[in-house]
C-alpha cells in the first residue's frame, strides 16, 4: 500500500461544490493524507521543511486544484516555488522525489470541446499543464495523466457524484495496485 | 403529615428520587414530577390530599415560565410570528372546541355543558410542552416554533373563554365571584369601563417594561447586592401577575408580554439567571400537584369510560394538530412530535373547570370526571412522546437522512464574548462585520448603557458567575472569548469553564507573557498576548520606512511572531527555575536578534532559500571549473 499525499489548493473552498464533493469522496481513506494548503497557510508562509518531510514520506502526490487562468491558484505555485528546492528536489543532491508518482487533479468550468485545438481555448488541458509535467520530470518524478472534472458550471447532482466516485477509485488504484507503470503517464 | 417542613421534605424527596430516575430512563423531567406526584398522592402513599390547592399556587410557575420565554423572544420576532399565532393557533382552538362540543352534544350533555367542555379541552399544556421542548433543545425547530405559536394563541384564548363562561349560566343561578382571575376587582364596573381597564393595564405593562424596569434594575445592580436584584426580578413578575389578575387577564400572558419587552434590555441574562430556579421549583411542584390530583378511585370505578374518553380526546386533538402540521409542511417525524406533543388537555383547563363549577355549569361529578381525564392525558402524552422519540422516530429518521454534511462549513457556531472594552469591542465589531453575533457580557452598568446607545447588543452581568454563563448559553456555545483585562478574573473563568463546560473552547486575552505563562500552566491553548501583533506590525512598518522590501519584511515578521510563540512554550517549563530561566531568555533573545541581523533570511533559517538563486549560481560555477 502506497502513501498518497493530496495537496489541495482552493482559495474559496466553501463556495466550490465540485471540490467539496471530490474532497469528501477521498476523505477518511487509509494512508491518504489531504493537506488543505489554504487552510494551513492563509498567510502564504509555507513551512518548507515540514512540506518536504511529508513529500518524502509519500509515494504518490496529487496536486488538486481548480484551473484558474490555465494554471493553479497562487498558493500552490508558492508551494512549488518554496518546497521544490534546488539541491533537494532537483540539481546536485536533489534526489528525494525520484521515482515518486505525481498527478494534477483539476476542476474547470469549461467543457471538453473548449479545451481543444478547435475550441476557444486553443490548447488541450495536457498542453496547458506542461509546466507541471516538466517540473515533475526535472525532479525525477513520474507524471501521470491528469484527472479532470470539466464543465463544473453545469455539472451537478448525479454527474458530480459519479465523477467523485471515479476520483476515489483512481486514488485507491494509485494506493493499492502492484504496478503503476501500466498507468498512462507521460514519459 | 402536618407542618411546612414535613410537607417540603416530602415534595423535595419525591422529586429527588423520581426525577433523576425518569431522566435516566430518557423520559424528561415532566414525567418524573408527575410520577412523583402520583406516588406521594392520596392513592399510593397518601402523604398529601390537597393537590388542587397546591396546584393553584404552583401555577405561578407557569407564569414565570412564560416571562422567561418572553425574555428570549424579541418583539420583532414575535411580530414575525403573528401569522403563525393567528392562523394556526386560532384554527386549532376553534376546530378542536367545535368538534369536542359536537361530540359532547351527541353524548347527551346539554349545550351549555358541552360548550364549556369544548372550550376547556381545546387548550394544551404550556408547561409540559415547553418544558420538554426546552429539555430536548427544540425551541427553534419547526416543531418547536409551531407548538409555541399554538400555545401562545391558547393562552390568549383563555381570556375570551373566561369571559364566555358566565354567559352560559342559566339565569337565576348566583355567581360567587371570579375564579381563576376572571372578573377580579373590576367586575362591578360596566363593560366599557372594564375594557378600558384591560387596555390600560396592557399599556401600563408596556410602559413599565420600556421605561421603568430598566432603570430600576440598573439602580439595583449598582448596589452589587445580588439578593436585591433577585427580589426586584420577583417583584416585576409578581407585580405584573397581580395587575393582570385585577383586570381579569391571564397573568401568564401579562408576564409574557413584559418578558418580550425586556428581551431587548441589557438585564435579560441576569433576569433569566435569577428567576430560573424559582420557575423550575414551582413548575416541578405544579407537575407533582397534577399527579397528586388524579382521582384513582374514580378512575377505578369508571375505568372504561375515563380511559376511552382520555384516549379519545388525545386522538382527536392529535388528529386536528396533525392536519394543521401537514398544511404547514412539517415532515412526518416533525409533525408526529408536534401533534402528539400538544395532544393533552392543559393546566388552564383546571382553571376553567373550577370556574365553570363555581358558576354552576358543571356539577361535582362532571368536574371530577373532567379533572381525571385532563390529569390522565397530561400523564399519558409525555409517555407517548418518549416512545415516539426513542422507538419510532429513530427508525424514520434513518430513512430520511441524506448526505449534506458539507453544509457545516456555512453554519456558524455560537460565541460568547466577555468584556467589551476597547479590546473586546474591536473583536466584537470584527465578528459582527462577518455575520457572527456573539452574546456579549460586561460587568459595568454604565459601559453597558453607553454601548447599547451605540447600537451594540451587550448584556449586563458578571461573566465569572456560573449561573450567568448558563443563561448566556455556555452549554450550547462553541467558543467563549475572554477579552477581560484582569489576570485573576481570567484564571477564575478558566477554572469555571474547565469544570462546568468541558466542551467549550476558551480563548483568552493575556496582558503579557507572565499572564500567558499562568494560563498555559492551567492548560489553556488559545492565548492572545495583547501587544504581540501590534508591536510586530509596527516594527514591520519601521523597517519598510528604512528601505527594506515589504514582502521580505512581512515574511520575517510572520516568522518572528511564530518563533516568539514557540519560545513561550519552551520557556514556560523553566519558569520556576530562576537562574536557568534567565539564561534561557538570554539565548532566546540572541536567537531573535540573529533573525534580524545582517544576512536576514539566510541566517535565520538555514532552510529558507526562497526565490534565492545564489546556490544555483554557485553550483553552476563549480561545474564549469
């Protein structure tokens, strides 16, 4: 059983039904730790050592966040800037994250068609997530293809619960299955 | 058993034995008192025979209860309930009275007797229902609100009922003066004068509540003699009760009105605290008296008639209430506890029976029968309610439960704020700006007056008094904030809360680190040194003015503050060892200085290379060479 660390960043969690449902679905799972970054660091003063400790203990890391302006909310970027230090996460001696699995789990208002070369966002979600992918790669991590919850402006009730169940099963799979290399990730 | 002491001992002993047992069995105190009354009544142990007498005296407990309920209900909330009281309450009273009237007619009673029975039976027991709603903490629930609306209408209805009864008297029968308050001293005046007196009395209560009681209580509270305050509170309730009786209104209604008017006053919690024990004792006595008046020999002789009549009236009332609850869109479980809760015949009916007997409408036999039915119904419905709560509802609610846990984020907890000086008022303003209305207590009458004029809802009272904390709702509150600028008071308060409200989160203002140590040693975790944040913030600004970058300084200030709090936790352990303490403090200060010394971030925390590219450059250079 792998230890899963969910780094969750939402500046107004109390107003996000989609993220509430997702977080609820994966709460209270054994060996799955959720770190609610906006609750822990309202002042953006991320505790680097503490975060590095948690990262080191975990084998699977999830960045769960809404997709704001084609990226993550600022505190998660702050977290990346501060925690993934030179000489710890990458560079000489930066070996502590090697071979861990990492994945974005994102919620977004727009629909599938909007995120395509023909759609009004011009690029696919995977393309927008390139900075995350490359960050993972630089740290020697295996970047899994993202979990996405699209069209949050319209989805509700049953559809939402179904997606949450899917998310939970994915996390359980990441935690339990023997070999994750079969899971689709970008090499 | 003769003599006051012997009597008192019997009552108190019976209550002390029966009520805890009833509570243990989950039955609520009302049933406990009723059973206690039955046990010591004439048919079991035979200790007392004058249940009715006592009942009339103990009815004052109901009066007090309504005063206290009024205190919790502000006028604007009462106004919001007008539709509920008028439409729901009135339809319950009228429909029930009409149906009972019809049934009694069908059973062969004369129309006079039938009407009197119908009107009496329409009333439910305010004492039983409200007491159990309060115990279950359901006053604010849909069931509680609807029940309260109906009960209030019934209390109002007592006035016209007592006015109608004399009209039913067959001419020639002499009336022997008003019972139960009707008529009173003004019955010899012509009708228009009586009406005038009634409105005058109500107006007087409103005026006194608005302008006289507040200053009176303020004056008394300045003497700091507690018993004087209690006496004044009693004077207010007894006085209004008497005034209402004189003009022939229900004393309960009058005191309720006074309570509503005083609900806005700063003395609300202090009044509640002082009157609550009296109310509790009198109500207990009242319920015991009801239990003692049940005429078991009459019931034994006419078991089938009385039992079927009792069950019949309960069913009939419950059915009407159920239809009303249905029309008000109560859910099935809510509706069941509403309709069964109010299905008994109430204590005011004893008054109307006595009155009707005196008027000669009822003969002794009918009156005894009705009394037995009423007392029996008052005993049975609490048992039904227990069954409903313990057996039936748990099953139903399990089915209806849906997953809405996430709503918790929106729900606001209850907060009590003690001390409303500059510190407390700033805190209170911040909370209020974000929609959290704390219950505020302050012990300075002038300060309270002043802040009230400024529009703050502040109550007068000493926050270190246990009963006052109870009245302010410390049992249900989530957080108690002490913004009191006195270490001794705070220590007392912390002990009090630890002992009595273990679930209450206590957050305390501390003057300096020495006060903080004291509090830490008492196990308080939420300690707020009043100068800490302000001085650091000021320091931040100083450094900004000296040319440092704002964000860097901001981060350092945050670290400094956290460091200071951590250091406090370490230092508290060395506090009693003077020498070691001084050396510890010294090293702490050195650490703090190093935080602000030349190399800033790097030296303070070896791990903080935030946005710092020096190490990368260095490593690149070494690769090249």
